[in-house]
C-alpha cells in the first residue's frame, strides 16, 4: 500500500507541479505584468479579453481557489510562473477565498485574444501549494483525470477577444481514483 501511495503522489506532483505552486508573494521575476485582477465586475457582456470562470464541485468551503493561466503548449503548461514570466510568456495567477456556498466565480483578465491553458486549484489549507491527497483541481473541458498531467489539447480554450465563459468541475483524490467529489 505504501508503494501505491508513493506512485500516486509522484503522479499528482507531475499533474499539478507539486512544489512549484508557490504563494503569490513568493513568485518573483515579474518580467510580464501580473494581469490577474480580483474584479468580478470586469466580466460583463461585451467585455474585452476576459474569462469568466465558474468553478463547482467543492469538497468543502475551506481555503482558497487559485486560477492559473498558461500558454497553450505542453512544455509551458504547469511550468513555474516565475520561469514563464522571466521568458516573457503569458502567465497569470489569481487567488480568491473559497465562497461560503455555491460555485466560485472568477474573472481573469487575458493578455489578448488567443489560445490558452488553464488550471484551477482548490487550495484547502491556503498554503499556496498542491496537497495531492487533500486539494481539488480542475481544467477547462473537464477531462477525465488519470495518473498524469493532462495534455494541453484537452484543457485549452480559445479567447476570441470578447468575454469567454468556462465551467470547471473540481476533482479530488478518493482512494486510488481521481474524480468529482460526490454530492450530498
């Protein structure tokens, strides 16, 4: 059982860059300005270059919800933000408090129209890091989760210039499986 648990931890670390999800204050090298703003009012019909993200399926109401925007390619997806910023690549991170009820709604300013990848983390203890057997995670398109990082083609979206809406359902480790938390 210890071997299986170790394999699962390694797989999840590969999935969501364990240890490379530092808190916002610890992520330096802002070569590209931080474009994430906690302003839900910015996501209105007709708004330009914004994504309105609705996150559902919370296990509980602890901690924070983190949205991270990445370039639309496998090599940059889930790479450390400081590395992407230093290379002048598109990256944004936004943390909000987990809502007391209902889905979380996040308005994320995008650098421009284009193709992006997105990862959502339910950081239940608000430490800024993925805790593989506690925290939840989700992606656009809600792909079926396995024991590795999803391909960008399965979790990317196109931003046409005006507001794009994304609905993401969180997944959690449950024994040896990963999937949505059962609703009550």
